[in-house]
C-alpha cells in the first residue's frame, strides 16, 4: 500500500547526524555498502567496477561543502569560511512523497516504526520515487532493475542473533568520530531526541513539506581567529622586552 | 532532468492518439468514410504504441501489471488504470465505425472524456512532483491537454481531407487550440524562467545561517544514477534555439498550413494537412524534450548543479 500510515507513527526510528563532529572519512559509506550488499534485498551492484567509469548503487553518500559567511573570505573579519562534511541517506520522511507516487505498492512506510522500505519483489523499476525524493536518497540498482534505499538496517536493528551493541545501523556502529546516532525520535526522552533539543537539530529542505524524521545537528559556533590574535606577540614590537631580551634588543639595534 | 527518449515518445505519441480518439468520439468525422475507419485504427495504434514506449524504461517490465494497484495515491497508477479503461469505449467506437459505419454517440462521448482524463493523469505524474519546481504548476496539465487536443484536431483535419470532406469546423478548432496550447506553453515557460528556487544549497544543507553554501567536493568523482537521471543540463543558448524551433515547427507552420487549407482541395489539401501534422509532431517532440531538459531537480542543490 503506498498510501501513508496515519502520522505520526507511534515510533519514529531514525538517525541524528552531527555536522560538528563528522570528519568526512566515508567509513559509514563503505560499511553501509558492505552490509547492505549482502543483506536485505538484491546486492548493491556496481557497473564497470574495475574500469575508469565505475559507478554503482550506494545508500549513503558524504558530500563536502564550503560555507562562506558574508566577508568571510578575509580571515578574521567576520567569521571565516569552513568546510562541513555532510553525510546523507534516506531521512525516513513522515510525509514521504516517494511512497505516495509509487504505482505498484512496492514503496511503503511502516505503520509501527515509520521506516520507509521498498519491497523489491513488487518494484517495476520505474524510477518515479527517485524523482519524487528531493534529497536524492534513492538509487536504482541497474543490475536488478529495482529501487534501492536506506533500510535503517532493518536486518540489524531488530536482529536478536547479533549482540545488542550491534543492533544499530551499520553506519552508526562504524562511525569512528561518533557523528551518527540512532534512536526513536518520537520519544522525547530518547538520547537522540535530547540531542536534537539541546543542539537545535534541524530538518533538511523543510520547504519541501516532507517532514523528515532524521535530524542534523548544526556545527557549533567557532571562536573567530581574530579573537585569538591579541594573545600572539607580534615580532615587530619589542617595547615590552625585559632582561636578557631587552639587552639583546638593544645590541641588535646598535649593529 | 534527463530527457529519456522512451518517455518523450510515450507522452507525445499517446497524447496525439488520445487527441484523435477524442475528435472521433465527438463525431467530428464522417463514420461512413473509409479514412475515418483508418483514423480509428490509427488512434488505437498511437495510444498502444505510446504505452509500449513507456514500458521501455522500466527495470522490470514483466511486473508492469502491478502498476494498476495504487490508484488511490499514485498518478502513474491512475494513468495506467485510465489507459486500460479508455480502451473499452474507444474499441467499441472503433468497432461500430469500422464494421457498421456508425458513430456511437454515448460511448464516443465517454471515450472522449476518458481520453482527456488519461492525458490529465499523464501530466499529473510530472505536475505532482514538488521536487521539480518547473513542473509543479497547473499549467503543466493545461499544456499537455491543449497539445493533445491540437494534435488530434490536426489529425482529424488530415483524415477529413483524405475523405474530401472539407472539415472547416475542425480547421478552425485546430487553429484555436494551437493558439491556446502555445499561449499556455509560453506562460509555463515564462514562469519557469522567472522562478525563484524553492530549495537552495542553504536550505538543503541547513547551513544557511552560517553563510553561503558551495559544493566543495562531490561524494565521488564519477557520475551516479542521480546525476545521470536528474543532473541533465542544457546550455541556455541551445535551449533558446530549440525553443524557437519548437514554436516554429509546432505552432507557426501548422497554423500557416491550416490557413492555406481552405484555398486548396484534393491531394493538395491532403498534402498541406499531412505537412501540418508532421510539423506539429516534430515541434511537440522538441517541446517535450525541453520540458525535461530544462527542468531542475531539487537534489541538484546537493551536487552543486
Ligand atoms: S528521504 Fe527521500 S526516499 Fe527517504 S523517505 Fe524522504 S522522500 Fe522518501
Ligand atoms: S521504482 Fe519501484 S519503488 Fe520506485 S516508484 Fe517505481 S515501482 Fe515503486
């Protein structure tokens, strides 16, 4: 059924991604591909895997952005330009446009925990859901001809055959910087909800009306370089020199 | 958006077929004339051909039947259901015309209405996508419907000319609808060119409060499914030229030929009508190509495009 379940779902499982912490190492990208190519549904195929035009289906990708405040290119004048690494996968939207456009019923949102999934045995590979998602979270697997997307590691998070610490999405378990967190965003007392409340967690493209479950924590404010500058003695000024340095200063001035 | 040939051919050819089916359903062609019988056959062939093209871009076409199930939420599914439903009155009308030389009024009217609804559903597949802002306007279905009607009327004029049956009313209607279609299309394109993007790199990353957001590095060096499917870009100068070509072929040429038609008769009239149909078809093909090629998808905010 591609009609959406009544919103909000009792649980809203999702990710909280800390843009202040992500170092852009792409470990989550690789571990996602590794886990999901052997897990739920068809393998994540690559085309021309060892050739110059290698390309394939990935469920998680890390972009890097340069953010430049007004006048920020001049160091110390008004904040300064910074690089933000930006991991992106399906946001498991509450009002998911990718689900309602699906003609076959392959795309659906689970009524109990809100996870958005594709039943690959029903997917005709029309690609319309990838067009409907404004975030680019869906990619067609060109070998199997079916749509692939983040499953929130549905085959890990409820899996009682693996150790409890592993029952989180592969990307969360892997992230060496601890930039990714998994939990129930419908529960205001959960760790992820508290993080979102404390750090001002935000929605991506709220204007698209998708109401994403995943939240992003903005980079923390930085002390501008200028604020640190007075503490650094400048080599041109010797007025405050004392003792041996005052003597050396005088000697050097004379020769 | 990537202008996939299969989708362009699907929307133009089936649009033409549904237009002709509506003209036939409304009884604008003499049911006893042989060319009208051929026209019925042509309408069904165009519609089926268009639908076949639409299955070419599926990853698993053998499951296409499943696409009829989600008509409650999906315009693509509604389009599929309506295409099948529309075949019923159209085939009844075609049978009556071909074998009994009769025009069935009721099933003709139903067929014409169904044809319009089907074209509307096709256009809503695109118009319903908020992620492609240029498409997300009521002018999209208006253009699809008007182009389909204009194309159908031009084909009607052509078949009437073969039958040697004047068809003055259809010529006038065709002129009118050509003008209306291009007026709507001009309006659509003006809206697209003047558009303030709904989503920006700043809103896409949520980093706008810090400053201006520029792509520093893509996630990978090569193209991927998303950039191939949605990252298509056409140079502005080429788009302008193609747009002028589309207006010339799809609007001005058929209009001039229609104006010349009353002065012609016999095979000359047939030749003029055929040229009008051909020019219009090519013009709409270019128009449809631009419909995809010029539309920008919100995901490109992440890919710096
Ligand atoms: S991020 Fe995209 S694929 Fe995921 S639920 Fe939202 S619209 Fe659908
Ligand atoms: S590609 Fe598959 S999941 Fe996506 S809309 Fe088409 S049938 Fe549904």
